[in-house]
């Protein structure tokens, strides 16, 4: 089996992973990024969710995440350089109800991340179409990660590893404690419909048609529906499918993908036949992957809790800031309000470095929606921009550990925070 050596290995190129890889390389570590798709961007590009969620405090409109997340937003021409407030974003891309900013073009986002990777030269190597499939551990650390791609099986020997798989796969396989609480939030297949002529009745009629289809047994579960003309005036972007399942189980994930595509087609056909404006429409695309909200999370050195959000807890070793509401989707049909519970829109809250540090494995960090958080708190911290902030922190910490010839579990989170500040990232403060 071939072996590749690197300083830092980032597993998963989604929102957390691309930020982690860039942050690690920019801090001087030889970094390898592996991603199962043929591009990075995760839920933005592989699922099609075009939102920068968790960027802006809804109550004030101010940015609470900067660093790589803001860099990406500016590079997409969605915000002005140095943007600090929702008013600094392109008006037509702002969704003030949620406090989010739309990505104008998800394919352009692929090109952007490719370009940023290339700019790092010999510090950052990426292998797309590559998946981690096994972990070798020795004396409480990861000795190697086995990946599978067109070259066959390859051992990646890295001094530090960052798990951005979304499902805490690396941590789980390495023997670090993880948790997976039932019921899991459902998965959603996003899709787009072209040549739509919206009318004042379109959204209300679309909802009634889906309710009828659900009662008739044509559509197992759905929510909303979210019917948005995000990319063009005649193109509908839809988030409405709701597929219960476990994304950490290969057979169940396969079933969910198939169900999600079937449900998307059912919605399209129902609307085409019964909703004004859809008569001459066509399904552009779905996927290519179903969107996963929740699966495993690590039980780290610290656990972000709902009380931390409610009390706006501050940490000296904070490395990121969250602000998204407690966004828990039920596994059953719901119309209008898509989430259950309070939907608490918290004030900006700190996320401690220790929520990225798993137990038992000294050279591993976990970033993104599978970091250490309770079910309720994780429903807030799981979103795109918060994941980017966590990834940027993890990549920075991994590079610091390499430079210090230390392990990421032993790095002082306050030092990570200080370094993030020098690169324009880190937690938001009112100071």
C-alpha cells in the first residue's frame, strides 16, 4: 500500500474542511485535503444550499463571523470588502427574515475554492474523489488514515488530523467517544426547477398541492415548502423534502438518497400539473448529495450546551462565534414553521476550543456540525458559516501544533484565539 506523509490531514472538504485546509496551509503546515466529491464546498456545492447561515446576528444585522467566511463572501461579490453589517451585502442577496446572505452561484463557489487551494502552492494538496475508509491508531494517537480513490488504498501519515467529515467518522473509527441521539433530524434533497412563471398565488397553491399529495400517500414527508427564486426570476430553488434516516449507515443513506430524488420528482410533477406558473417548467437538477443535518457528534473536552446559548457564556479559549437560532427539524411533515422548539435566536455566543478536542486521541480535532455540542446547541452551531469558523480554528490549531512539535489536544486554546486574531478570524466580541 502506498504511503503519503504530510503535516496536517483534513478529512472532508465541506464548509468546515475547506476553511481548515486553507487555515492550516496559510499558517505554514504542509496540508492535505481529501474530499469524496469532485469539488469542495460541501452543503453549498454538493447539496445546493445557497446560504451563508450563522454570519449575521439577526437582531442587529452585524457580522459576528469574519475570517475565511467573510473572505469567501466578498470573493463571491456578495458583500463589500471589509463588510461588517448586513447593509454591506448586496441587497438582492439578503434574506433579512433569517439573517442570511445568498450565494449568487454555487458553481462559481466551486471555482473559488479551487482557486484558493491552488494559491497555496506546495503547502496544500487536494485529492478529490477520495474517502477516508479506516484509521490506524497507536498509543492514543492516529498513526495513519486509510483513504480509497482511483489509486486504490493509500495510507496518509499525518502529524495532526482534522475530522471535517460531518459525521465524526475519523473520531469514531479511532475510538473517541461519540453520540448519536434519536430521533435524528431528517435529511433533505434540494432541487431546482426552471422555466417557472411565478404568480401571486404560486406559493400558497404550491403548499396546498403538497398537503394534498401527502394526504394521498404520494409524498411521504415534507416541510414548508421553501420555494425561493434565488438564482433567477424564472428558476425555483426548493427545500421541501424530508427524509428520516441515519447518514452514518451506508444502506440507510442509500435509501434516503433514492427517496429524496423520488420525492423531488413527485413535487415537481405535482406542481407542473396543478400550480399556476409551473405548466412549462422542467426539473433542472437535484443533489448530487442529500443534505444531512445531524448524525454523530463527538463528546469532547467541553460540550456546547443550550444553557451556553441562553446565557451567552464567554470563554477565554473561544475560537468561534455562533448566532443561528435553535433550528431543530422534526422527522415528520410540518408546514409553514419548519422547526420545532423555541427557535431561540441567541445573542452571539462563544464556542470553546475544547469542543473541537475529542477524548482519547491526542492528534485529532473535529470541526463542523459534528463538534462537541448537545442536540439543541448543535442545532444552532451546525450551519454553514459557523462550520467555516470552526474549521478555520481547527486548521490554525493543527498548524500551531506542528510548529510547536506538540499535539493539538495539548495546544492552549487561548493561543489559537490569539493567532486567529492575527489572520482576521476568531470569535466576535463587543469590544
